[in-house]
C-alpha cells in the first residue's frame, strides 16, 4: 500500500488482509466503539464478535485506495471483497485515534 496511514490504521488493515482476528482487534482501545452502518458495538469483545461474524466468516478484506484527514478523523475509502452478496462493495471508514489506538471506527457503504 503506497498511501501514508497512521500506524494503528495501517496495522489494522494489514491484519484484516491476513484475516487475523486477534490482530484486527488488537489495534482498538479497550473501550473503542465500532459503528457499522449506524449500529454501535462498544468494547473489544463486542468488536471481536462483530468481526468473527461479519468479516472473518465471509473472508471480507478491505483494500483502501484513498485517504484524507477531515475534522480530526482519518477517512479511508476503498472496496471490500469476500464471500458476501454484491462483492466487491465500496466502503468509507472514518477512524478516530487516541493514544496510539483506534478509539472509534465508523463504516458506511
């Protein structure tokens, strides 16, 4: 990936490319919030459960192709491919970082 991403985001995306569940969760703060099309998952355990069922189960891999900063957030866009209807689908990821970890990740189609 040639774009410059903050380390926790780059590490999360690399873990996703390997479908490494533990690696993906590791870059979230303990009290992080993941918002998936308006539905919130709070804390690492809830995020882990979401990833198990919605990412790992369908082998969904996100490949960013654009990045920008907006209002203190890092916005990353690109397609996700996997074993799910409509693959590939284009997503927008809005990351908020705090103390070297992902504090909030909002994902929208």
